[in-house]
């Protein structure tokens, strides 16, 4: 929305599309992606992670933008993206950055123990 910060927009969208209450401290920044699909439209995508322990049945789809929630390990999500799984919105660059981020976090955990 006009005048809204990226974080405020993410928090609002989580509430509107999934019924998830979140605060800025709950969101983990991953990356900013500059869209190259239309050079006349300077669009940026912001990728965040949110750790959420809700049960699948507790999500509320208040609008028609989300049709299903499914918990998967990131390796399975990578395979779904690679195979272009039916029903999955493909945002290649965003997924690429997400998987890089997760792999780096996993390496950090390994080396810190």
C-alpha cells in the first residue's frame, strides 16, 4: 500500500492471507530481488522467513490468494521448485536466494557445534 513500509506490508499480508499475527522482530530478512521482467516497472521483491508453529488447520485464508498450506523440509521444497510442482507459484530468483540463505544457516549451525 502507498506509504507503507516493506515490513508493515509483510505483516499486513501475513494477517490478511494466512491469519498469522507477526511482529517485525519475528521476520528474518533473506534478500531483496530487483525484478527484471519489465524494465519500465522497477519492482522489488523482499524475501523474509517467519518461524511459525501453527497447526495446518489453524491458518485462516481470508482472501482467495492462498489455497493451501503445507509444511515441507527445504530439500523437498527445492525439489518441488525444480520440478515446477503444480500449484506452486514460481519465483526463481526468490527461491534461489532463500535456499542459499538456508544452506548458509545450516553450515553455520554445523560449524558452531
